[in-house]
């Protein structure tokens, strides 16, 4: 039996039929997809701001005082392709003020504008109530009393000085009814942080009603009489410091020196004030204070000290210094010629005795003066080329072991050159290595029995 033989022609027909069916199915799918992309859909957009021209309404010079609702929600229709990139900012809601001619309340329609190829299907707000008023303005002074400092701190002992504000007045304009609610203004700074020196910070104007509550209104416009609003703050430190007097040698104590006032208040830059512990008004040379006295001394000031006052706040530049020596024990010591070292090229020099005054220091025992002898006073004179009757200045000091307790009053001590004695035996003008002189009394030191002074070779 013979099997039927399939021809090539039949195979080709089947392939053609399959290709046609596939093409038709693909075309149907394409039509469906294209139709689905063009099918209109709806999309909602919320909180679209209702806008209007905020400039005065011409020619009636009116301004919007308030609007009953300031946002609207909308739904628009369009193809997915057209709605794909639409955002709230692409949709606008506006009201027209052209029909308004006088102050009052007006019911105005909200007009919605949508992007191309879209249509508005619904909106939540069709109309709004708009209050219109005539504009006015008020001017308010800016003072330091109206300043509010934000986020500040100061180091211990520091405080802010009077601030400097860049503007002196604020002008507020807007609807009359709203302007009438503004009672005053205050200036609020930006955050300051820790203030340790002079600084300038930005600030803003805040409107307040009669109760002190803040007023926030987009209809009120603020103008200041300067380009920017800033506040400059100076930081000061206040400190009480004592007034003192230095003693050149340390012989006086507090009982000998009184200063009025005893202390002052200094105000100035923290960097300066924190390094000052006292102010010295005078330096006292105890050896020259011969009697009680009172004098006025200037109080020193330094760069960075802005002000100096008494404890009760009165400005001060000087203090009264009282020196009291009347209670200090004094003694007169008579120096004989043999107590004086003479520097001279002439051995035939005769001197007369001289009285000097000594005084106890505050650290000494009150009975110490009774133990001081002429030998405790070191005296010398330059008698080179001296003539009989001539007065020569005497150089004096206290022996080292007494210098902390006894001092010589600074007076014009002089010795007079007397008639030179007749000396038959030459005097040895060389001082022995042990520092002694030929006429010393071994028991009384320099208060020896010899009448001639110690003679040294001329210092010249």
C-alpha cells in the first residue's frame, strides 16, 4: 500500500497562514495598547493657593484685607501620557479684583487654569469672600527697650552695654483695619551664642498688638529706614578692685597709708578687666615722708577700661592718699668726725659733727632704736680739694643687719670742713685688709677716742 506524499506547496501554505494569524494578533494588541494610552483618566491635586494681585486696586487705591479661603483642591482629566508630569505648580487658581470699586466684602469666583490637553472636572471651592479696605501706614520708633535677644550667654561678671540698632524707625503699611491692630514693634535678633566681645547680628521686625501678642499677616508690609536691620552689641565686664600704694622700701604698712576710696568699680573689655587685680595710685618713698600729709593722686587707667566709678556709681578719676608718720618712733644720732669715712687726697681734713634722724620700720621692735649707735651708720664724704668752712654732702646708709628695721630719713645732710689739725706724724692713708682704722676703740667700734676722721685716698 502506498502512503500519500505531502507536497511542498501545502507546507508553504501553512506557514503563510501562521504568519498572517500572528500579524493580525500583534496588530490587535497594538490597537489595544494605543487605545489604552489615550483613554482619559482623572487625577486630583490638593492645596493649590488662590492668588490675586496684592498691589493696590487702581484707581480706587484699595487693598485686600482678607480672603475667606486661600487654597482649593481640584480634579482634572487627561490621558495618562498628558497627566504623567503634571504637578500642583502647573495648576493655577485666581480671583479677579477688577469689579471692586470701594471698601467692603465681595464674593468672587475662583478661576482654575489647567495644563494643555487636560480639562477641569471638579474644584472644592467655587467662590471666596474677599474683604477690601483702603490702605494706610504707621511709623513706629525702634529703641533698645524693644530689643529681644535670642539664644545668648555671657561669661561670669559680663553684661551687654546699650545696643546699637541700624534702623531708628519702622513703617508698616497695609489695610487700615489691620494697621489699626498694630500697637508697637519689637526687634528680635538671630541666635547670638556665647558673647565675649563686641559683635553684630542680624535682626527682624516683629509686630505686636495691644496685648503684646505677635501679629502675622501677609497683608502687612514692613519698611525700615536703613538697608538692613542689624544689632551691634558691646560686651562689658564689671569688677571691684582695691586702690593701692607701693612703698619703695617696704617700711610702711596699712597704718601709715590710707586711700579714699579704698576701692573702685572698673567697667570695660573683658580681656582687659579680668587681668586687673588692683590699681596703684602712688609710689611712696618712706625716707622722704618727714611729716603727716594728704595729697590727691590720679587713678591710672588702661586701654580697654571704659568707665571707673565709686561703689555708689559716681564717676571717679582720682583718690585721696593720706600719709601718717607721726606715730612712728624716731631717734637722732650724732655722728662725730671719727664716724665718717673721708675720701680725700689731703690728709689734713677736719670735719664737724652732724646729727641725723633715723626711724623704725613697721616690721621692727619698738625698742630697737635704743640699741642703735653711731657705729651702725655707715657715713662717707668726698672731701677732695675741700676748703675750711665748706659744706660737703654726706652719704649715709644703715649697716646691713639693721636695714630691714631702721632707715635714715632723707634730709639734706652735710658736714662742714673745719680747720685742719697740725699733724707732726704722717697719717697712713691705707686701710688695713681687715677694714679697721688705726684710731678705733676696740670696745666701741667707730665711736673711738681719736678726734680725726678716717681718711681715704681721693675717689677721684
